[in-house]
């Protein structure tokens, strides 16, 4: 692997110093309307994303806290400020509360999302169930997922809100995907390289066989476990190397994991205590 770079490599690429990676910005769990929502953090994240100029911004659910229309309007007002042609939004369990999915569909369209660009394919599903906190992908969706990845790009990304693998540092395991095993097998069959999820508000990365599963934290709330800080992920894909950063609004970025999709070699940064 190449020596460690910095997140500013995107800016360097724009300046012509380095080849430009394909960049996916991954934000999650805004929880607009929650008493723990911090507008300043989301304002800052929007500014940082507009400076970063990612190719795609993915939002993996829990845009709202209770699925109410006014919460959706608030979340949308922030997302509308992101200057990116490819915004992919899928709902989370909180968005499916109080029949909130009707507002989701009205404001964001389909609850599933597909993008094929630059040899990269991203497929997102709605893993929420009305008024329940656990997730389900569901047997009825497996065929659809397989069809989206048929003949798709070389690098394949799957989006959902709930975690498919347990996340350390989150207390008692709960509310994961009821059909996680079957879903993982479908994703393996589809040669998926990367799963992006949210839900637990604790960022983490695992490798399971040929798949990397990466969770984002909450971008702009103080619904935090332990010493975890609000953050979002930045994924840089450059030829056969993928580098994933955890960016803290207003602050620095930590390298989470670097991997080579063709060999699945990886270097993962150990979980560290937050800097003071
Ligand atoms: Fe959440
Ligand atoms: Fe959630």
C-alpha cells in the first residue's frame, strides 16, 4: 500500500498535485428535531462537505428523531445546502416512526437508491420497519439487490441504516438486522466490497471474508455512547486502494482503515481515545 496520505489529498487532487480519488462522503443519524441535535455541527459538516466536493454524498438514515414532517423539513433544509449532484438518502428506524416514511417519500423519493458512476456501484435499501427499532432487509428484496449489482461496476457498495455486524463499544447488542446472515450471504454473492451503515452512532470497521463493513457515527448530535464524538466518514477510492477517514466537524480526521479490494489486504487503525 502507499504510504499514509491525509484527508486533504482530495484538495491536492483538485490542485493537480495527485490523481483525484472518487470520494464518497458518508453522513448518518442527524436526528433533526431531537433535543440532542446540534445545528452548529450540521452547519459545519455542510461547509466541510462543500469544500471537500465529494462525487457522492450518502445519508444512511435517522434523518429525523420521530419521523415528523417538521423534522423532515429541517433535515432536508440542511441536505439541500450540500452542493453535490449525487445525494443518496435512505431512511432509518427513527424515520419510520409515526408513519414518517410518507414524508420521506414525498421529500426524497424512493426509499431505495442506486448509483452507477466511474466503475463504482452503490445500492441502498430501506432496512426500517414502521415503529420498530430493529432492521430487516427481507427475502423479497434479495432478488432486487442482486439485479442492481448484475453487471455493475468493479467496486460495489451497499447502503443500509442498521448494522449487519455487531459494533464494539455499544453496550448490549440489539436492534440489528433480523436477517443479517442471509443478507450478508446475498451481498457476498453480489461481490460487494463495502457496506456502509449507521444506527449505533459508533464508528467502526470490520472485514468479513471479502467484505468491509464500515459504520458511521452521528454527524451532528450528542446522542453519543461513551467518549465517541460526532463524526462522519470520507471514503477515497483510487484505483485498487480504498482509504476511509473519520472526520469530526470543526476538528481533525482519523484514518479508520485502508484496504485493497482485489486482495482484501487491509490496515486498520486501532480504536483510540478521543483527543482532548
Ligand atoms: Fe440513530
Ligand atoms: Fe437508528
